[in-house]
C-alpha cells in the first residue's frame, strides 16, 4: 500500500466508532517504517486547529477500506 492510499482513510476505534481521518503519516527516517498516524478528529471538533491525535502504528489492528484500531481486548 502506498502512503497516498492511507491519507484521508477513516479511522475507527475498537468499538467501531469513527474517530477521524488520517491527516499525516510519521515514519522513521532511517528505516522508512511508519511509526505513527496523525488523525484529524471527526465531527464538530474538525473545525478546531488542535483537533489531531497521534496514534502509534502498534495500535492499528487492520488496514483496508478503513483503518481499525485495536480495542482494549486486543492490547
């Protein structure tokens, strides 16, 4: 999968609730591995500048049409 295919994908939490969309990808410059996803929050908070969360890639369960994060039972 290419970086541009991940940008703007919806991100769902472990309860299958949309929490936002991928806004940026952070990667390790030495290994070129993705380390974090910057998620722009969904809903009314989208209008605010500080409405981003940085999610470590270790919390990602699956990537498909949407990105599903691990729930409490997966951690």
